[in-house]
C-alpha cells in the first residue's frame, strides 16, 4: 500500500529543516511520527479499556485518594 501526503512548500521546508536537525530524511521522519502517534493511541485505548474493566468490577478509589495521587503527580 502506498500513501501520499500533500504538504505546502512551507510545510515541506519546515519538515526538511527538522529532519536535518534530527539526522533523518523527511520521509522517515513522517513515518516515525505517524507510527509514534498510532502507538500512543493504542496505549491510550488499552488504558481506557483497563480502567473501564476495573470500574465495572467496582475497583474504584475515593475522591480523597484521587486528590492525593494528583497532588503527587502535580505538586503545587
């Protein structure tokens, strides 16, 4: 299967600039970005499914515990 992505000249120039900075070529940079996005989407969907399954089993935490976890993640 072959795909084509159409970019404006400005987008192509920016892509070439970024590819040069990271030591890649524009085509490979696009492939890497697309696959990275797809992999992150898969991980997110898996995490949502896991969370829903836990919720359906009643494995929930209370608001106070959630506040503690959020504070640990994002200290004020």
